[in-house]
């Protein structure tokens, strides 16, 4: 995602040094400290997973128009909306930096962390990053609100679909099926709980409609694939620059029907401002 501005809750669109103490005109009521602001910008810049053309397990569970905007247009970053994703990225970086063999746990066979697997689903090339792969199988780490009443965790349907995609891609790449375990960290208390997940069939994954939206996982993948193909081939056939906006507008406003609790996906979307602009809705 190419971030060119901050979307400050107080000041609106602002330069990238807005939360820096060295800025010529720093924010008068900053909503985050300078180091966190700098880390967020670095995360966006260094993200090599969510880039143009990449159909990932996570992207198959959201709004394709959001992905198209993130991949092609400059974005004003709202710190509040990015916070949860940023925390997740930081945690995964910490995981990836751990030793690949865990002698203390007796796992002498070696462990791979932040492993990218690729394969084909319904004629689409899809990729996913697995948090931890050992001889016992896949482990994915999640965070959740509240506190644990026992060490058994509740798995959301979207998470079950996500790990089903991951395990299928891993099976294609490694040649055998793997056990899948989700470990949940509870924010409020620091407790852990886990759930072993039985992966869904590919047909079940294909037909699943994430967050109660209008489109299935397979349809979201096909929307993304068509967007990348049409935009790329038009660019290749033209000598002059081709703006991505007409291609983005072809994608449905799918986030409007997707729900996260009481909120719609649009209310949490990192690129809502850019999406609204394409629809002629002007926000300050
Ligand atoms: S604002 Fe809603 S419809 Fe627009 S890109 Fe974001 S999630 Fe999709
Ligand atoms: Zn400000």
C-alpha cells in the first residue's frame, strides 16, 4: 500500500511527518507517538506480501475493491483503522525472528515460521503465509478480546476458511495433509487458548460468503483476478499511462454488506476515503 498522507482524526489529510516531533508543523493533538507512526509507515512500505497481483488467503475473505485500491492508488492512512493490523504485523515480525529450531521444546526437526505457500485454487494462483510449521503441523496465532474461560477457543467461520486455504496450499506444496491448530491470545488477560481445526473441503471454501456479504470466496478471487488481468493487459497495450480508476469502479462495493459485529467492512476500511471519492462522495 502506497501511503502518501496521514488521515489525522483532528487535522484531516496531513503530510507524512505530521506525527513527528521534528515536523515544521506537527499535529497539536497527536493520536499516536512518533515511533509508532514511523513504524506504521515502515510496515506499509516494507509489505511485500500484499502487493499488486497477489491473491492471498486473507484477501479472499474481504472486499476485492479494497485490495484493488490498496494496490494501485495513493492512500491517506487513518492510524485508528490501521492500529490492529499494525499490531498483528509487529507480532508476526517478532515470531519470524525466532530461531528456526526450538531445542528447548525438543523440536529438533526444525520449525519454519512465516512460511509462504503457493498453489492453485479454482484455476487461480493463491498464496498464504503460515505462522508456524513444524512436524506436528500448522500453528496460526490469533488475538482476541476479553478473557479465556477455558483453554478451548471458539473459531470464527472466516478463520476456519482461512486456515482451510492455508492447509490446502501447504498440502499442494508439501505433498501431505497437516494438522491445524489455532492459538488465541486474549488481549485483556494475556491468557492463551487453542482450537484444533478440521479443514473444510475446497467446495465448502469456494461457496463461503465472508462476513455475511454477497460474494463467495471463489467469486472474490475471480473479481481480483479479472481486475489484475484487465488493468495489466490494458496498460501493456497502451503507450501512455492508464489510470486504474475505471477498472476499480467495475468492482462491486462489496464491503457495504460485510459485517464485523455491528460495523460494516466499509466503516473499518483503510481506503474508504479513496473508495468514496471514486463514487463521487467527497469527504474532508
Ligand atoms: S469502503 Fe467498503 S466497498 Fe469501498 S473498498 Fe472499502 S470495504 Fe470495499
Ligand atoms: Zn493532526
